[in-house]
């Protein structure tokens, strides 16, 4: 099930690289299909979007029924049950409190002859894609909507696929959206939903940025509309890397790896440990837990194809390996995890200690669980309030300040053969 690799074995490096090379190939036929859908919605608006919805989701909707009504949201609350609603509200409070600390302030540095600063402004309208059916993730609705609301986005619009009955296919996401402060929800899924958000398809308004997970059709559509709108990222397969020593409990490590592996057949669950005994015990525990899990088909493929326990000489090698992989989720299950925290260079999120499973971050703690995948934690960051704001520079020169800088500005402009730039300064000399 979970293979064990000794980092010193011949060929180990190549084996590990193959395990981590999980980037999906771009399927030209999918690209062509998505291009047709995006172009259709761009040209014909809601009419095309609803035609695709009927074809793919078997739901017959009209421009008057495509928006989720208040009654549908109330029905979702009733169906979800009070225990779920209360848990969502507590999680939302934690997520909101964390993201409030990310807010940046407008600043201007006033000087006697010149002033400079920066305006921090929210985008006007954000769009959230919420998968439906068996892929519904109300926790991700919270993670996408709450930072937008904290940032001050004027209007948040969510799209989510309908079921054949014409209702949102995952009612729990409606509850999460309402708790998070989403303003409008539309029953649209797939590439047609992304196109409707990007170009507008009355009554669906055009947005400035689209965030949220989705299948290959959704991700392809997001890639195509980038530039027309902003996007969060084109997400790849998810992963976790657990760094552990012999103080870790194998049942706990196995559970954390299984939790990641159940997401998707392409998900990866990696253990890097200084103890071969722990690696063997984790493999045994995972085999036992596998029999108790519901998503066995997904787990079997993920664990067999993309997962491994890698035995290293010491924690120095373990951390070097972790930084090279740049995991989406990094767990430090060692005797002194804070001693390793300062050595983390590349990770989407770090989970410190034996009592901090990834699940705590996925659902409840507060930090965002929308994280960079496929090793992109080297250069990208978790979704945050910053993703829903824009920065505008502010500049003021007095006459004295401009005259004192005029020679340098003209010199630099002329060095680039942009004499009109230079003259824009020169003309002000002789007033």
C-alpha cells in the first residue's frame, strides 16, 4: 500500500521524483470543449449557459429561476441540521478573526515638498465557484468568501451546480455561503459558470476575480478567462508531507496521510522520517485503517501511485527534502517541532506538533486552506485578504521637489530615448 524508500538507496531520488511528478497533462479535447463553452456563453449569455446546464446537469432552469432564492437557503438550513449550522458558524468566526489580522492600511508619508503612499482598495465584485454533488466543500466556501468580505469587497457572487431537480446540488454549501456573507448565489456549474462570471450573463453579473476549486473543466475555463478577470490559481493535485521522528504515533501519522489521500486519486501523502520502525508501523496502521474508510477506491490509487514513506538519516535531511518538495501541507510531528519551524522555507501551511492534524486547518482553526499546490509554495502563498484588494500608488511633488529632481529625471528619460518624457519635466522649468 504505502511503499518505503530509503533515501540512500540507489535510484531513490529518481523514484521520489516520479512520485511527485503529478501535474496533469493538458488534454487538447478538453481544451477545445471548454473553449466552445466559454465562447458560447460570451456570445449568447445566459441562454447558452442554461443550455449547457440542461445538457450537462440535466437541470432545466430559466433566467428567473437560476438564482437561489431565500426560501431555498432556508430549506438548506433545515436540511443541514442545527449541529452542522452551529459548527459552521464557529468555524466562520475563527476564519474571520484570523483574516482580520491580515488587513493592510492605506498609508501616505507626508513630507514638506513631496508626499508618497499607497491606497489599499478592495475589488468591486468577487466570484466564488463551489463544487456540488459528492464534491461539495462548504469549508472551502467559508475559506473563499470570508477573506473577500473582510477585504471589503462590495458584492460576492457564488455559482454552484444544480441537481436534476433544479435545486443546488449541495445544500450545505448554501448554508456556508449565507454564514460567510455571500450576496447572491446562482445554480450554474462547470465551464459555463466560469464564463458567466467572467463576461456576465444576465442575471449573473460580471465579476473582477474568480476563486474556488473545481474539476478539469472548471480549471481550464479559469485559465482561459484569466486576463478578463483575475483568478486565484489553477489548482493541481493536493498533497501532505509529514516530517516525523520516533516520538510520533504511527496510527496518527497514518490517519493524517489517509485524510489527504482520500481527496483524489492524484493526491499524494508523503512521510519523511528518521525511523524505519516508524515507517513500517505507519504502513501497517494505514493498511488497517484502509479497511474502515469509505473512499477505498480513491485511497487505493492515491496510496499506491503517489505516496511513500521515505527514511532519511536525520532531521536535517528531512527538512532539506521538505523544502525541496515545497508541500501544500507540511506536518512537523517531532519531539521539538518549533526547533524546525525556523528552517521551513517552502510550504503552503505548517502544522506544528502531534496534536495539529491537517483536518484542524482544513475546517476550523482559521488560517486559509486554499493553498499552493504542485510545489508552487516556492513562490505562491495561501489565499488571503490581499487576494481581494489592489494597491494604488499615490505621489505628490511640490515645484521645489520637481525642480530639484529635474536633471536626474531628464537624464534617465533621454537615456531611454523617450524625449517626450523628459520634456514633460523641462516644460515646467520655465513657468
